[in-house]
C-alpha cells in the first residue's frame, strides 16, 4: 500500500498534483552551500537535524555538502536514515524503552550511533541494551541550558552523570548536548546571542567539572538555524544541529539578522503547492489543504509570489485566503504557492517531497522517516 | 516500506510501543450504539465522516452500526475506503482537478459515489469526468450556511447551479450539502441550536427554489457531533455527517449538553498512549510525543486517569506535564494516557490505531487513508 505520489520526474510544476510539498532545488542547494561556507575554518561541523525533514535523500545531500552525519529525534528516524545510507547518527533525545534501544543498537553494524542521557535511573537500561548488542554505545549528557526542557543542571550534576555512564559496561561517555531551542526564534540577533552566551557558560562550567574527573571530551553538539554563529564562534562547539536552514519557513521569516533587517542568510526553498478549489465570494478563496497538509503550531503559512493575498485562516481541510483590493482575482483551478508556517511538523504530514528545478520536477523523494516516531 | 506497527493482537496494553494512538473498544462501540439509537425512528441516517479517522476498518464498523456509508474529504480517502470494502461514499468537498475526478469516477464500479459543487465554472469539468468514465455522477450543491466557508448562497443561487448541473450530460443533481462546521464547537447547546435553526432556514429557502423548477430532492446531508439532534429533529436532513462522536477529544470535552452540564452523550474512546522519558526537575515530566503525534490546532491534549497532572505545553517532539502538589510523582518509563486535543488531525499523524479491550490489544488497524489527501 504505497502512498500516492503527486508527481514523476520530468513533469512540469503546473502538472504536480496538490497539495504537494515542494523543494526548489536551486534555493535548497544554495542554503547547503551557505551553511558549508559559514562553518568553513571553524571548529564546528554541521550535523543537520533530520527531525526537520525525515528524508534520507535530503540527509545525503547535506552530508555531500560537508555534514558529519545527522541528528534524529526518534529511533525510527535513525533506522530510516541508516537504511538510506547515512553512516553517522546521533539521537538527540532520551531513549529509554528496551525495545527501542535494541533497535538503535542494531543500527551500529551499519552506522556510528550515539544517544543522550539526562537521568541516572536510565543508565542501566542503556548499558543492558549495549551489552546485549555487544557494542559500545556513545552516550552524551544533555545539559539543561535554561529553556526548562530535558537535561541535567550544568556543572557537577553533568559530571556525576558522565562518571556513572562511563563506568558502566557497554557505555562510553562521549560528550555534551547543549541545544537551546527557544533561543532560535527570538526576534533580534542580540536576544539570541545573549541566550547562547548564557548557554556557553553552562557548557564551560560542565567541561570544568568533567575535566576535574578526567572526563572532558571534545564533542559538544547543539545550535540551530537562528543562533548557530554564536555557538560556532565560541570554539566550544564541534557540531551545529541546524535543520530549518535548508528550507526556512514563515516562523523563521519573522527573525532579524545582525543588521536589524530580516534574516536573509538562508532562502525559502520549501513550499506547499496548492490549488484554489472554491471562490464563494469576492475577496476570498479556499485552497485544497488544511491542518493535514501544513501545521499551524507556530503560526499560519504565508503566500509566496502573489501581491495583496494573505492567509486568513486554516481549518482541517482548507486554507482561507483574503484578497486585498489590488490583488489579481483568483479562480478555481489556480495554483497558489505557500510558505509553510513551520518546517518540521509540515514535512511530517507528507509522504513525498517533490524536487523542482525551475519549472520542472527533477526528482520525488520519499519522506522515509515520516511518522509519530518509535 | 511498511510503517512501524506499535503492537500486535494479544499483547498487553502496557507492552504497546509509544507514542501509539489507541481506541478503547468498549467506549467506541458504545458510541456507535448511542448514535444508532439517537437516529432510530428519525428521517436521518448516519453517514459518518471518514475524514475524522481515515480508516476503512472504522468505517466498516460504523456501517455495521447502521451508517448508510461514509463521507470523505479527499479522493484518496475515498479510494482507501472503497478498497477497504465501503460501498457508498460522498466526497463533501469541491473536487475540480481532472485527474482527481477521473480517479473518483473510477471508484463508481465498486461503490456509490457523489461529490459537491459550489461553482458553475466547474460543472463542465465534472461533466467531462463523468462522461469519460461513462457514469452518471451524483452532484450535491453545497449551501453557504453562514460560516463563511465554501458554498453558494441559499435560494435562487442554489437552484440556478442545480439546474446547470442537472442539465449537463453525465451529471445528476442529487441534493444538498448544508454543514455548519463552526456551530459544532459553540459551548452551549442553545448556541449550537440557534446556528442550526438559521441553517435550516437556508435549506428550506433552497428547497423552495428547487421545487419551483422541479428539482427538489430528498437528499440533504450535513450535521456534526455537536449539533446533530437539531438537524435530525428538523425532518429536513436525511443524513448526519458526524465523525468525532465515535471518539471525542479535549476540544469537544469543552461543550455543554442541553442541561448545561458537560456534554456526556458520547465517551472518550480515543487516546494517545505515551511514555515519560525525562523528569528533569520536580513537578515536571516530558512525554515522548509532540506535534508529530498529536495536533494542537484546537488546543492542548488533556491527561486521562491521573489526578493533579496537566499538559503544560507541547513542542515538536515533547509534551510537557505539570504535576500539582497532590499528584503522584512520575518516573521515566511510566506510561501516560492523553486525550488528544482534536480527533481529525491527530488520526492523520498516525499510520496505525491500536484497538484495546480492557488491558489487551484486540486488533491493530491501518489508517489506510492517511495523508495530506490527493
């Protein structure tokens, strides 16, 4: 039971069935190159976050453009990446179910594998899984960086947990995860920089505590699209986990760069290709996609390439457009290109992403890690 | 590439992998029976909305419990339902793409098929699809009932469009779609009743205009979980399109019944089965599911069966719980059962739903119509 495929290579964009998720390849490749250049000469390499796209073909392109491997959030994503040919996966999450850990450890025959820990109670579970699989599992300790999410407090608690991990059969304490999620979306570059400077202090405090017990490691991983220059320039981070940089979305379009102007380091490359299916009254149009094709968790999508037209609401099955006085009228059958509100949960709604170069479909990639994640 | 299946029949609920969507079968079956009894002796039969669950096994259970067939919102959902054995499908949406219409008309060899129209410009497209498939396609006119969604204005505009449809080769004007979506979620039964009484006037006005040109038809379809007693009792509606009634969610849990008390006609039967994966500080716990396993478009999920614990936030990958002073502490590995915020977009995130009776898995159903919908 293969999911419906909205296009085949070679067809025109105008012939792609809707609602389809599309990548404009020129912009996508430019984003990969921009990130590669941005990290060149620094201490940090990209470990692109595959939770953003869940697509092994995209991961392979990121790796071709210099990424050391990928992060995943779920073992099922990791399995899809490894099946697709990725050779280095860090699961940036607490995995504690023995069956999930068994599946994760089994991937080690084809890939480098690592996972996080933030709780002494789960160390024996990780150890048993590694021993059962006859591997040494790399475990990073997640630091709580101030966002009140998962992680242990910086300094001594990090060192205590690291020592426990490293002493356990089958486990190797490998480094630190220090990712500040909420910093990524703060409006000004200064706000983001201040959040990360506080994160850097927490990393330094932790590394000092680790050094005191002989467990300081080089591997420090974290950083996202909105903040990564600060982590990169710190000299502390060896990896940047950005994911959205390759695509961008309406939420990231709200942040500002260093100059106080809209953040233009990366281009929008991800779009939702839709069709007007109803124009019931003047000034309104309804598209053939709602919550099941794009996620409004971080705000509504925006309209690309149409002056005076804005997204005015979203329901289960429709997106409502409002046409300003100067907008060109829309008719049923017209195509509309949206910029999704949020990359990650939108990719997760689709089974395929259609790769478009100019006006022609170049490829159609399966979103092979799609799903709630097991 | 089959998606991961979180359980097999016969295993204990405690052994189901998380995050899994589960149906408690006793409550589900009671909801089906409650609806069957509620419609018994009325003019209206159930046409359960499969956009809610996108699962042909669920549709078949609804049909066993008296439903005339299903509604779908997408041709791909209709195709999944027909492949699963459903013999009567109404697509309650404007389908205007020739390829989608060709696929819809092809289903007519195995099922009754009907579709909506709200625009004279699309009538020739519907006609061509029906003629190409050598079928007569039943077309209902959608009335704009006051929610400012799709549909034509009641009265003359409905009759004008109906005449155009009925005169077209391959098409049969079959009846009226009059569904008031926003009425379903108004808090009091009185507010919902007032919205629907206004809808009933629009249906009557339209039927009078149709009768004047000899095109009055019996088939009137619409009504949802929150409002259906009013449509049922009107004598005008022949079908009720409720979908959520079989499952319920945290959003519907906010509405009140006729007595001003919480609406208890139907029971919660749909849950998200999750695991605590991090307890980084007192009073907090993090679950292994976020936006990719339940949708917060209509508000957050709630916690079932745990006193003093509430959902305090949801991110891409986690759901954050807040524990009150009197709550029993949670540890990593503990299972938590959530009531999803909104049935429809949550089903759409999952590939399987696990059917549980008591503490044992009875069956695992594929959500075979899942996806953005083509």
